[in-house]
């Protein structure tokens, strides 16, 4: 049976946003905010500025939505807007992008985020973010083994359900259910923390 | 429903269920929170330490609420592509028919020298054909799916019409 790929899902959300549905666009922002912010750490060092430019990039993307026709993947399109927003921002301050060398290894990959965080988070958000990371890790450690293996193979190794089913010697439906239960358990531990940070609602 | 959403995040949901599920997510705040939190969990597990403030999304939503709603022209939206794809073969068939007709007329003109009156008629018809063919082919060159968008085809048809 044909599966809805990530690109299909993004395209569907874009189509809904293009039809006037802001919530569909927010779902995309919610999904990509961390990747875009991370991308911007290559150009901008100050955490407040990264935050502002990330927000600005998404607003620019929203305004430019009518021009997105799906020739490229949504993330590719978003990536270009974010880079341009950052460059324009730096140009407006008379600054040049300066950091890329510090944060890319020889293959051009950015270094492990753990090495970067002290520079890229404000003290107050860094405290919350550290709590989020430790809560997630503790929640994963506390999972029953078959749930932990399933979610790890999926999220960290990027395996398909079919591959996980083979690795764990169980039906695909079981894999699907285990991954879902793992997410529920981890997010359940995270909820009180996120609720306290965002006061009432996430968005 | 929640388990379906989890499968959707993994690219493991059957394509036919995607629309209904996304519609459900848009209507259900609890599913939206799951979408939000599960993506956060996924990114965190991928060793991506969060950089933004945890309430980034909330502040973004406030800003987005102040933005005028954008609505793309329907022609730009995805559904339209389905229509284009359906029409493409018909447009190819129409091109084949048209070029065959022009070719046949040119061939008939070449092998059967017509009477003077008829000749004049054909010449004026050829005049119209030339510009029409050029305009037609020019217009169809933007369609990548059209086998007659090749400039060589255009040149041949043009010379053919001129050789009369």
C-alpha cells in the first residue's frame, strides 16, 4: 500500500495553508522550528538573534506561500528563505556571516549540538531546554525494553517499520503500536514541564 | 487516531488516510499538542539539543495571528497539478493531430501543383498556418510533457510550410 511520505504530508499542509488555513502552517513551523534555528547557528551566534531571525524567516515564508508551487520540497524552500533572512539581517547591521568555519567539520556537517549550546541559548531557555533533554532521556530509559528498542530504532537509527519488525521479530502492527506507546509515555513525562513553560497552551 | 498520527510522523500511514487524519488534527487541539510534542521528542532523541525557547511556538502564533491571511491563487495549489497531469496526454494528442494535418497539407501542396486560383488560396492559407504554427508551438514549448516542444520539430514544420 502506498504510504504518505514526509514530502506528501508537507505538501498537503502547504496546500491547506495556501487555502487560508493558518493552523496548517503552524503545524509546519512546529515541525521545522528546531532545524531552522540550528541552521541559523551557522550564521548567527547570539541566541536572542537566532530566535528573532527564526521567527522572521517563518513569517517571510508565510507571506511568500503563494509563490511556493512544490517544485522543491517544502524544507528546501524554507531553508533558502531562512538563509536569506539571516544574511539580510546581518547585512542590515553591517555584519558578515562569520561563524560557519567554527561549526562545521571537514565534511561540512555541523558539529554535535551539545558542543554548541552554551553559545546558542539564552540562560533562561537553556535551563528549560536542559530539563527537556534530561526528561526525555530519563523517560526513554524508563520504558519497557521493547518500547525503548522500537522508538530508538525509529528515531535514532531512522529505520522503517518493516525493518524494525524484522529486527525485533514481530509484526509491523506491533511495531506501530510500540512506537506510539513509547511516544505517549515520553510525551506524558514531558507535559507538566511544557505546560509550566508555556503557561496554558503550546500555541 | 493518535496511533495513526504517530504512524504519519514516521511516513508509515497509507496515503489514502492522510487527508482525513490531517483534517482531524486541525480540528483537535489535543492532536495538535501531540504533533508538537512528538516532533520535539523526535528531534531531542536525534541528539538535537533545543536552541529556541520552549515557548517559541506560542510567540510565533501570536505574531502569525496579526498577519493578513494569505490565499494562493487556485492555479498555484497542488490540486491543480492533478488536472494538469490529466490534460497533458490530451494536449499531446492534439499536437500530433495538428502537426499531422499541417504536414499533410504541405505534402499535398508539394505533390499536386494546384490551379492558379487554388494556389493563391493555399498560399494565403499557408501564411496563416505559418504564424499560427509558430504561435502554437511557442505556446506549447512551456509544456515539458509535450514531445513536440523540441525546437527541431518546430524548424521542420516551419521549413515545410515555406517550401511550398
